[in-house]
C-alpha cells in the first residue's frame, strides 16, 4: 500500500516483485499531483530487489514532474 501524508509517500507492507507493479501505478498518481519529496520505506515489512526498481521509478517520475 502507498499513501500520501503532506510531502511524503509512505509505503506499507511488502515491496516485492508481486506488489511493485501496483505500487508504481499508485506512486505515479501521487507524483503527478506534485509536491511529493520523500518516499518513506520505514513501514515496509518485506523487500526484494524490486524495491530498488520502485525507488528509481519514483525518482524518474518526480524528475519528470518538475521539468514537465
């Protein structure tokens, strides 16, 4: 799950190959709205290498929203 609090996107639960596709879609929606500066992984309970892909995608989308 991903939710927004102020300028933070807060991830909760598993961030794995199975969950990242849905998380990317949700993160994109939040990033399109602008103002998100932090992606908080502190409530993540399970992680694999897909979490790195999610972090990179969030950075890319944030950069796009600032320049476009």
